[in-house]
């Protein structure tokens, strides 16, 4: 069963930011020299508690800002209708996307 690191952070403005990261990309760093793009998946920033896909979905539903890192995490966002697959950044096999929900 796929496991995810799930971290919930409340911003000073009162927004909820959720980071969901595939367990297998934790502590990896990749750099694309041509594009000048780097993804560093550090436990100090992305680490939270380990949870299931259901835990990740439940946490994402309550978030204002979402950062999904890893193939499985990004695919959750796509299936939930929050992520356009064309907007996903991929650097040397690690996918990442940031989502901002707006309420009017």
C-alpha cells in the first residue's frame, strides 16, 4: 500500500497549507541544469506524519494551498480534479505541483 508524508501548516494569514509527498521520494534532490530547476524533498520541510491515500485526500480537502510531490501524490490531485496534468513540473522523474484554492 502506498504511504505518504502529510504535513499541515497554518500560515500567519490563517490559510491551511498541506504538503503531500510520496514516501519513496523523501530525502531526494534533483536538478535540471538546462532549465535551472531544482526540487529538494527534505524531511525538515516535507516531512509530517505517514498516512494512507485516504488520509491524504481528507487533508487535501481542507487545504487552501497544496503542494504535491511524487507520482502518486500528484495523481491524487489529478483524480480529485484539482490538478491539470499539463501544469505538473517534472524534474528527473520527480513530479511536483502547487495548487491554490480560491474562494469568493
